C-alpha cells in the first residue's frame, strides 16, 4: 500500500475541513470549544494569575462605570419626580433584565472570528443567546454554556451582526465587523437621507430580545456615500476596548421565553413571509 | 519507546500551553499572531512512520482549535504541513549529508534548520490564514499578515531551539 499516506492525508484533511465548513455557531459540538472543563480550568488558572497585572486598569474602569451609573441614577429620579404619568406607564411595562457579573478568562481580537470565554456557566444562570456588555459598551452574545463556563461570540466576529441604531434620530441598521481593525466596525442600511455626522453615538436598537435598547456600541468616526447605492457606508469606532476586557455583565431577558414563543407562532404560520 | 512517548507527550503539552496561554494572548498590533505549535510536527524523528506524523499533526491542531474555538482550522493547516514534511525534508537535504534522526537545530546545520523552519511555517500560515477568511478578496492584506506572522513564528521557533527541546 504505497499511497496510504495520501489516503490518510485526504481522510484527516476531510474531517478537518468538514468541521470547519459545517460550522454553525449555535449548533456546534458541546465539548470541542473552550467552555469544556479542561480548557476552562486552564484558562481560569492562567487568568487568576495575570489579572493581578491589570488590577489598576480594572479598578479605574469600574470607578468610571460607577460614576456613569450614579449620573444616570440621579437623572432617572429627576424624571420620575416630574410626575409624568405617560413615562411611568411605559416604565412599568418595560422588559425586565437581570444582570450577572462575570470575568473574561480568555479573549482574542486578531482573528476573523473572535470569541471570549467567561468564568460562569449554567449553574450561575447563564444560557446561550444572552447578551454580554461591559462598562464600555456591548461585548457580544453567549453561544455555548457548560456547567461552570461559557463561550461567547464577540462583536469582533464577522459571522455576527447586531441591530444598531443612530441614537439621535432612531434610524437603525446592521452593525458588522469586517475583520481588519479591532476598533472599527461598519454600520450598514442607514438610508442616504438621514442626517448623520461624525461623533454621533450608535447604540443597540432593542429590536432583538438579546440586548436592552440604548446600550452603547460606539461613535461614528467617518462615513461615505458609495456611488450607486441608497445607503451610507459608516465607520463606527467601537466604545469597548476588546484588548482590555476583564469584567463583563451577562444580560438575561426575563420575558425572553414569552417573546420567543410568540415569535415562533409567526414563523410556524405558513401564511407568514 | 516509552521514554520517546513521554518526551513527545511533554513537548505536546508545553507547546499547546505556550501557544494558547502566551502567544495567543500577546497581540502584537492586532495583526500578527505567531503560531509555533507546528514545532511538534517538525521535531518528530525522521524515522516516524508517515501515519504517525499525520496523526500527530491532526491531534495538536485539534488541541489548539479547541482552545481557540476555531474547530477544524488549525487541524486542517497542520495536517497539511504534516503531509508535506517528507517532501520538504527531501528538498532541503542533500544526498551526501549525514542526517541525524532528530531534526533539531543542534543536530543539524543552522542554515538547514532555518530553511526547514521557514518553509514549514510559511506553508502552515498560508493555509491557516486563507482558510480562516476563506476568500481571496483581501489577498494582499492577508499575504502581509502571513509574512509578518511567519517572521515572528520563525524567530521564536529558532530561538526556542537554544532554550528547549534540544535533543
């Protein structure tokens, strides 16, 4: 059997390419990712050592976030005190979100498809399809969960797009990362008649049940009007520094099962679409 | 045989840990990522049967993939270099050269090891980076990343030969 090496090569390469191309971020194998126990433990042990070197930075970020939240809180009570019944009723029917803090124990920024690993899993109430944010803004969404670890797909992953909105006028489009610069993403589907300018904030739209509305994504850095198209090409500077991620919050939408149930009725309806 | 197995198991673990805990974390300019774990495939004895080399490549690629959530990517690139290894060795070794069974730096000429590393690393990175984006649309950007990352990988692999895995 002279050519056995070539046959074995084709076989192994076939297995590898099948794994690579049948990729589906939501249906991947339960064990072959970094939420499994062995890789999770190794990353966690490593992270518990190196995070000491980042403590100053982490403290500073947390202090800034505290200050921002305090400002928000002060303004919030101001509005409620204004006795605006319309606002109150909106507030009461609003979706309930629960936030779980977690630590990022592994993270990358320089691949085409970047992921992060969190030190919390199913036993802490983390499930797939929950959003992840940090003090700086949006981070990503959880895709795989094991007992005590979770893996998420980061904004810096060209397989994922986010429903994003220009804060000042409410026009929304899709935010996609194109894979070159870890600080820049592209906002598409904003029609040409919309008034935008550099420095405008881009936030989550709230049209998916993953993120609440108004979570910071970034600011418009630059935009152009590609000839022959009806939409802007907008460069958005991401507000989260993905090279410097440590503590994040996982968002659980308490009304999620109900929303999903309702939306499934529509997709099951043969008359829809 | 047992000593041999233990030695290569140790090299395997050390290389995977160096790769995922150090090199994948240090992100030079967000553009360059050295991959040195193919040293495992490179350092297998020349007398290793070809199926052994291929399976070794498959295993270490899979290990790296599991850690980096890139199932199949590193596996495919590493199986490829494991397959071409005998041809690379044949191409760079003269007929009259006395070859040591262990293809390390100390056992061979410096230039020979440098050629060996350069070809293997470049082939690996070429397959890896193009599979990662599976499009040729950013051909020059990707080529630039391949060349930069290869230079780093080659440097680290050659350097590591003075410190570790010497025989």
